[in-house]
C-alpha cells in the first residue's frame, strides 16, 4: 500500500453528539458523544490508517489544547507531525439526530491568524518529508495568515518530485 502524506491547514477538535429527535429550543439528552481530532486532513488520514495504509498528517496546531489534540490523535491511530503556532485549535460540534436523519455542525471558534513563520516552518517540513511518500493529499480550508500560494507551492514541490498529488481544495 502507498505511503500517503496528508496535509491540512485547519485542524479541529470535534465533539459529535448523537441523539434522538433533536428539536431547536428544547432540552435534549444525548444517547452518545465522541470527542476526537478532526478536520479534513485528519479525517482522511484516519480512514486511510484504518484501511491499513501508512500515513502522516502534516498540520499546524497551537494554543492551550495542543496536548489534547496530540493525545487524541495518538489514541485514534493517526500519526501527526505538528507545526506549532500560538493560534488556538478550532472546536466543532456535530449533532446527529438518529430519528430525523439530520446532521448539524457548529463551528464554535474560528482560530486567529497564523504568522509568516508558521508558513515558512510548514513548507520547510513539507520539503524535508515529502520525498518519503508515494502520494500527497491536500484538503480542507486554510487558516487566515497562510498565503494564497502555500497550497500551490506544495503541489509544485510534490509534482517536481513526481509524487502523485490529490488537491481537493479551492485554494489553488
């Protein structure tokens, strides 16, 4: 199986709340909840690892919840190479209503702006590790502060090394 490098510029901590018959403006009791790392990069890396693939997720994390993020990633079997920043990790809450077959996602805090050093560190690490992989998957949104060119630059670097790239991103 291919070694795949997953790249994400907007990770999150996710609380999934499962309930029966969620109704706005009413008290409800959840039947189950799950707290985990998330974001498109993380989710894709998780599925690939669950299918037996070798993967690494290169992403930035920061703020007060960095340790929780890394602990939850490890518990989930996701290998993360973090680029540290002072910007807090975003929180998302998903409410799954089993009876009505609906899902609602709440993004509670949009993180602050990353600084130029984070982007520079990110690209340096990408250049260092990308030759070890057969493919690169770049997906998800990017935090404020990342340049418009960062994804395009990573794409070009990987393609110049003849590494397959899947870029499911509007920020090309």
